[in-house]
C-alpha cells in the first residue's frame, strides 16, 4: 500500500546566476536553465508552487513528528579537520539583575557552522572549472554564474543560501538498505538505478509515482555508525552519477541521505571528485541535504511522509546548518504527517 511522503521545507535560498558570457565554453554548457531562465537564483525550489504546497499539506493525517536531524555536539563526525566547539561563558553568564534577580546564560560557538552535522548544500557550494575556446579557464556555478561575480570574503554576492524559496512539498524516502535486506550498505557501494527501482517496488511504488518538485531521500543504513566517527567518515556508500541523472529527470526539488555527502565515496572513476554534487547542484540546481537520521526514531518513519524544514536565510551563505527560528545549536528537525 502506498504511503506518500510530503515534505515541507521552508526557508533557505541560494544564488543569482550571471549573464551569458561572450565566450562559449569548449566543454559542455549547462546554462541558462531551460525552464527558469538566465536570471534564476532559486534552482529546484522553483518547483514549489502553491499547488504543490497544497498537495503536500493534504497528506498530513496523524500529525506524528519524527526527528531526522542530529544534535550538534562535541565528538560528532566531522569531515576533514572541521571544528565544532560550543561554550557557555560563565554560569550564570548574567549575574542576578533587577528586583526579580534575573539570571541567564549566553553561548559561544566556534565552528565551520555550514559544514558540520545535518547540512543543506546551496547552489554556491559547488562549481566547475571550464576551459574556454581561447584556452582560458573560468570557475562557473549554477546557471552560468562565474566566480568573479560571486566571490567575497564576507559572503557570496550571488548564489547565497538566502535566495532559496520556501519549500513545502511531498517527499519520498527510498530505503536502499531495506531493499538489500542488510543493516547497511558496504563501504563505497554505488547505488544503481536498478537498486532505486527495486527499492521503490518493494515499497509499493514506481518511478511514475514521483512528481515534479518531490524531495527524494535515500537510506543506506549508514547512520548506524554516527557514534563511530572514524567509521562513519570512511568511504560511505551512495548514489553515483547515473542515479543523480535519474533524480534530475524526476524533477526533484532536493535530495538527501543518511551519510555526509549522499554520493558514493570515492567515485568508482578515480579521476572524478564528487561528480554527483556537480550533476545535482551545478547542472540542475537540485539541493542536497546530508546526514539525516531516520534510524534514531524508535519507530522508523514511513517510506512516504510529509517533512517540514525551516531554515533561516543568512545572506551570502553557500550552505546551511541548523534549523531557523531555533537555537542554532539545536537539532535539525523534519516534521512528518503520515
């Protein structure tokens, strides 16, 4: 029996793309976007129309809430040499004040806050160095934005996270580990299109059930290693370029998984570095949500559900960590209906 997941993702934003360049690249060209034009900065969040929002909201039946994000804490898995340290300066930070003897705490955070824990990749995150006909090279991002028009030490001037349109949509959780009948996929396993189709069939669905603007999440079983950072970080399984193109053909608004990059690491082609990021973000404007945590719920969430994500827009950010309108040190939440 089908259970259709609706995902509300409110917030975020990204990108202003640059005008068409005088030179055409010697390599493939992915801009301007064929649907949203040369000035688009919202990427796949353009799929979230009023009709799409109503479709998602109608899916809510029980109001049950599942926590899919991870709590930000010392000792959590961090990529490379990234840092996360939170301090309470004094306890209480404020001594008693006023007749009512008010006391309170502040917090101090030292972190690469857009790159730790559950995180949302914006369109300013990844680009591609392209060779031009005159032999020069340019770094180009979503919709033809060149790095010269976006870079700034104080935040991206184009393709910042603040331009993502609020996302309220239907989402699909595709359980690849469940389809394989294993606790977790092995290291560096590349999820194939056949795997995705098989998992959908197991869930009583087909490719035809996926609609434009849906969000697609993959479960690899990798979150079980969250408390073992060294193992968690080491060569996770994930989708390859073929599945990324399948996602794009499905007209998804965003994609995500229960590991830190969604794509297989390393890529089976040793000459490629994170090509799925380029296919999704650069070529198609599809957002990527890394490190969701379905397994931590006492009861696994439905394979089709409604999700709510609201992320405060921060001008010039290329990625986003943490939920908006909550303390930024809190957990990243997804709210499900059925």
